[in-house]
C-alpha cells in the first residue's frame, strides 16, 4: 500500500543549468547585453512515466543602475501529471566592481509556489480486487488538492573575463509545502555552488595584432555542486565553443557525502549540442543513465532556447556579462 505521507518529490535540476540562468541563481537576472527570453523543457525517464519540467523566463539588463530584473514561470509534472508544482519567481540582481578584473553580483528571488495533486486519478493497492479489477474505494486519507506557499532564494556571484564562481541558497523560508498540511514538514534548504574557467584558443589576428574574440574558439571547464539535507550531487563537465556551435559533455550526479539512505551511484553522462543563429541560442542534451537503471529509464531529453534582444546604443557596460557558457 502506498503511503503518501512518506513520499518525497525529486529535486528539480536542469542538465543545461546555464541555459536556465534564473533557475540556477537570481544573480543571473539581467546577465545579458540587453534583454533575454529563455525557454527550457526537460523530459526525464520517458520509459518510466511522465516527468516533465517546463520553464519560461524573461530578464532585462538595467545598465543605468548596475542592476538586472527577471521573472520565471516554472511547471513540474510528475507521475503522468498527477503531482505538479507551479512556481512564479521574481528576481533582482545588482553588480559592482571589486577591482579592474573582478565584478561581484548579489541577487535575490521571491517565489510564489503551488503544489497540486489529482488524488482521484491515483491507484492504490486496496483498490485492486482479486480479479485485477480497479475499484473507486480506498482507505487512504485524501490530501489537499492545492497547497500554495511562498519561498525565497539568494545568491552571490564573482566573475572576470575568464573565471566565475557563485553560491546560491534556496528554500530560505523553509515553507510548509506538504499536501497533508503537516506542520512538522518543511522544505529543506538547498545550497548550490558553481563555477568554472574559460580558455580561448586559436583565432585570427586583427590589424593591431590582437585576437578578435568573434573568431576565437573557447573551452570552458565547469562544476556545480548542490547539497540538501537528504542528498548531494556534483556535476563536472566541459564545453567547446566556436561560433555558431557549442558542444558539451559532463558527468552528472557524483555523490560526495554518501548517506546510508541515499542513492550512491553516478546519475548520468550528459552530451549537449548547441547552435546559434542570429540572436537565437538553441541547445539539445541527452542524459545517458548510468547504473542499474541504464536499460529501464530511456534517459532524459532536454531542449533550451534563448533569444537576446541586443541594445541599439553602443557601450552599455558590456563588461558586466559573465564568461560562463551560454548553454
């Protein structure tokens, strides 16, 4: 018999985390030359069931006041849509020079969330009779159909032309998010640490003997580590970029602080292909599941689309844009 009171939802995480900047950290709000629209879709483990995540975001660089603002709407459907989470996130960031090379960018995100469930569509063990027929009666206690709650996320980011590193703390308000209205259950805070380095290679020289960055290839090495009370995962990878292509590969879900009751194997190997056409950035990635679930999940598919509206005027503090991969 299924015990819903013990059920725990998975932690949402995009494989292309730099293609979902507002989801990663509110410090990325306005991290663009002008303004930007981001679309993300993730289909996880299609052979197991329907686990889909959608995100739509818009952010704007307020260069006159060294700031950025953004809004993200996220929807996560699990179990053929029976369990869902909808989030509206309003983000703000501000940046300042630490010295000639480094910029510091703090950010804050305020979230309205709503968790919902279609309890009447669920099937429990006591609903199946000896003949295998499904009845409409169960002794399971029905939960709330909807549960709204507020939350907050803060972050800080340091970056230069070639390096970046940041930290983000989510679920700061530790909201009561249980559909059973359980006052003893709170969302666990989640800590995310991320960073990387970009190395430029090749490229043609200009008339003054300098390298033109538009002609350069680059290799970016990245890491991301997220930690909560019940789980932690390390992501290690690299991107190669040469306009208009980006190729990426990384290992996802490396356990660091292994716990007795946690999954202790590497989650997946991820490969990604990105292409830029005009001001559109399009990316596709596939997660190859590793371990005993290799043949039963169907992997995970992820698609990201970004469009940047470039400012008409020149010289609008372009140095404030972070060097991390665009996808």
